[in-house]
C-alpha cells in the first residue's frame, strides 16, 4: 500500500507553520530539511518524515486555529522573517503561538490585516479571481477631480507590473479623500494608480476585509467573533485556493 504523500509547501501550510508562498521561499533558501537533508522544490513528504525549518522540528498543530484582526501601524512590515526586518509584524504583536499575516499592507500604510496559523485559508482570501472585497480610505495631495474618480473606477494600465487594474468602486468623501473597494491586491496598487494620474498618496488605511471591519485602536488586535468567522466561512465556501479550480478537489477549511 502506497504511503500518502504531500508536497512540502502544502505540508508546512496545513500544519500551520506558514503560507504556501512563504514555504516556497523557505525551501528555495535551503532553510527546510526532510530527515536531515535539504530537499528540492516540489519534494513530497509523508507523516513519517521529520521536517524541520532552521533546525526546528515542525509538528502538526492540535489546537483550534487562530484568526486575528490587527490594526497595523505605519512603519510595521508585514513579514514573518524576523531575522531581516526589525520592525516586523510578528515581533510587534508578540503572539504566544506561531502566526503569519494573510497578505500585506505597505510599510507606510495602516489598517486592517488578518493573521492566522491556518495556512489553508490564505490563498482563498488572497486570490483575486475570488472577488473578495477590501476597502480603503485614501487621502491624496490635491483636490480630487471627476476624471480621477472615473479613471480609478474603470481600470488603469500599470506598465511596471504589466497589469491592468480591475474595475472597482470609488467614492469621494471630501476634496482630497476617497473610499476605494478593491477585489485584487497588486503590489502598491492604490499608490501606483494614483501616481499614474499624477496624485500622491498622503495616507492610506484599510478599513475592511470582506465582512470584517476595522474596529480596534492602532497597534491592537482581537480574535474574530464566532459570527464573523461563520460569515467568513460562507463567503469562502465557493472560493478556490489556486488559479485553476480544476487542478484537484478543494478541501474544506479547517475550523
């Protein structure tokens, strides 16, 4: 009988160590070992294998998954690599269990970001094709014109990323502040869109991700409520974790 094998990046995600994306970076950097040996990308492991990161033995979690909403301050970097960045989100929160952020917020930006130890949920939330909303309040350096609003809403070609932004909702709040709701998360997307239209972002705050709103002070975190988690599960029920939903069955989130 063949032993059940799992790709190493998926294994690290499913045991709650990190996201698959972060696992790929760790494997590529040679920081992961299987039975004492450094594996190649794409290597599969079994439950009997001994997996370690930086010499630390990785074990499957048995506790209930952690889901946190955090109000990230300006200046904090959304990385789990505590060796590289001094002002990283993990050291700042100092949570008693290993957790990692779902997505990113730029260092000069603030607001809502999720952290978890449930690697299975990450790609479902981040995948742009799943159309999950993220809402931001943005202040720019000069009065907002109707042309600016129309261009932002209808998509902008970002040459440096070789991407055109998806159509989105944009509403003017006052002369220099607007609300924008995105369903994709390109690198520095809002800042790049504004720069393209000759506007400079002065402040950017994320105030909502899907059904969860920012309701805590800067620098503080809280757990999802049972109601929020139940609603989030419903929103994620039909979401895919990969760009091609036909590449295998989608396993239900572990809750």
